[in-house]
């Protein structure tokens, strides 16, 4: 159990995620009015699937490859950032799920991929259903020069499980740290999450983690702010929900999706966009 601390109010609205059996990498035209296609248009796309884009792994039917995506740093030092992709579903709702670390070429095709799953890719921690549904890229938490990854396994009859995965340059897991948030059972903790900068000024980024099935007095859904210390230790948490953490009345399903917006109001603190599955009318 970690102590709570005063929360940071959140702001609103983001889009529904979609499930996809593939990923599509888009190359956009630069911000230049001289481009014949116009800036921001797609000049090239690369499909990554079981049979396309240089992907050499094995994907499950209905495994949800592409359910969650997050850009990492340049793990292998080739000047290109790597991509972490969630594939959280297993047949029959079995416990588990996978994360794929994709190493792209300049044209968006892949030259390597690494799978992370229970017992695969260096990950030895036990997990629960839908591992990889929520992902966040906190940067290099352990100071070894390689970007790290936070992953969630939100479904199970216990508190949601979050893992900090300390990565090697080849995308395998060097070691992991389990974050236990006493949020209560079946809250869907970690359905989505994002880094929110260093809110408490201790030199380590903090996390915003959604729990859309949190049951409050009048509505469901919450966002937990996780204050991290050196090496990814969990120092404290704060909950944002209807009537908590400075949030007013909100509809059910608050926290299904979340996005980082930067500092919109100029107060020096990161702001968030949070989706609710239902509206107040």
C-alpha cells in the first residue's frame, strides 16, 4: 500500500481505440507549402502484418496486434526509434498476451522484431489477462542508456498489474519491476496510460494510468497518477474521478483512453485529455 498525495486535475476528451491485426506506418510530407501534395499528407505507407513489412514473428488470429502502440527511443543505435506494439489477446481469454518491439528501417519496413511475453524475451514475471493492452514510454529509468517500457495487464480478479520493463538494446527485458497499485479488483487498471512529465519535480517522469471500471459513489471510471522515484520505484498515487482530485461530475467509463497534451494553461504542469465512454447528455 502506498500513501496518497494531492492529485492533479485532468482535462478531457480523446478518441476510442480500435483493434487491428496489423500496423500501418505513415510517412508524412514536411511542413512546407512547396510540397505538391500539401504538408501533412501521406506520401508513403508501410503495412506491417504476418506477411508484410518484413515482420518475421508469429501472430495469433484475433490476437489484437496493434491494439496499443508507443514509440520508444533508439534502442539499437541506428538513428531510428523503435516501436512497442501490444498484442494482448489469447484464445478463450487465457492469461497472457504479448508485446512486440519493432525495429524499423528508414522505409518503415522491419529488420528485426522482439517478442515479450511471459517466459519469452527475458520477461519472467507472472502476468494476467491482456498483457500489453496499455503501454507507456517513460524513457531511460535505470540510467543504462536504453529506453524502458511500462506495460499493463488490466484484466483479472485482482488489482490491475503494471510492469516496468527495463530493456536491452535488442528489445529483450533485462529485468522488470512490478508496480502494485491498490486500486481494488476488476477496475481495468492500465487499460491505457501515458507519461505526464515530472509532476513532483524529483527528476523522474510520472504516469497517468486509467481505470475505466473503477466504481465511485455515482459514476465509474478513474485516472490514477503514479509518482515514480529513481529506478521506477512507486512513491505514491493520486486518484482522479468524479468528486475526487479536483474533477467535477463526469459520465460512466471515464478513463477508457488518455492522451498527453503538454502544458495548455501555462501553469508548468502537464495536462491530459481523457475519454469517457458515455456522456452526460
